[in-house]
C-alpha cells in the first residue's frame, strides 16, 4: 500500500470538503461549481473527480462523515444495549463543530437522519406504546428545530443549558 499517496489523497479530500463547507455558508448548493471548489482548494478537477462523482456525492460524503462521528459518540450505549437520554454529549459535539452542523442542516439532511435508539420502556410508560413512530418524529423535528435555532444564534447558551431546555420540553421521553 502506498502510504504517501493515501495521505495525499486524504489531504486532498479534506481540502475539498473544507472549501465546500465554507462555500455552503454563503451560497446554496446549486450556486457552487466543481470549478469554484478546485480553484479555491488549489486542486485539479481530476483530483475532485477521482474522489467524488459530483457535488451531490461530495455533499453525501460530508453527511456520512458527520453521521459516523455522531454514531461514535453513542457507541458505548449502542454496544452495551442500554439507552441513556444523554443529549449533553451531542450538544457538546455541536458546540465544538457548529460549521459542520450548520452545513448538515443547510443541505437538508436532518430529515433523513434516523433516531436509532429510542427508550421503548419510557414510551410504553408515557404513551402506552402506541403511535411510537409519531412520537419519534415529533421528538426529532422538535430537537432539530431547537438545535437549528441554537446554531443560528451562535451557540450562546452552554450545552448544559440546551440539555436542560430539551429535557424540560420532552421530559426525557426519547433518546437520540
């Protein structure tokens, strides 16, 4: 395996993603071109196309990377088979990576993300285990709206304050 070329490729992909994310802060996806990205990153179009099919593929790769990072945050809960209502971990990650999350929401991927853990025992208690899919959707939409507002306002509140807001609104009924 050619480690030097692997490192160069990884660095090229990171430069492309960084430029793309930067452009998305001021432009809509349809206003960005591969030429713009290549010029700003100092890379050739062939480098772009060696790593991505098109801009939409690039956007999907950015989404996948963020979703992988979020999944890693909850790896312990997932592997140990218990649910915890630990929004704080995610909120701290959002505060540390606001540009990435603003990009994620701007691309409209927030409606595609699936809540993988849901505290069924609490759902049974609060909702008699009825219409769980609706409760999950309600929670996800509300949570996303709160996070979007927090990001739009520059994440002025601490993750702890946001955790308190979410817990008071949803009374700890759901789990990310």
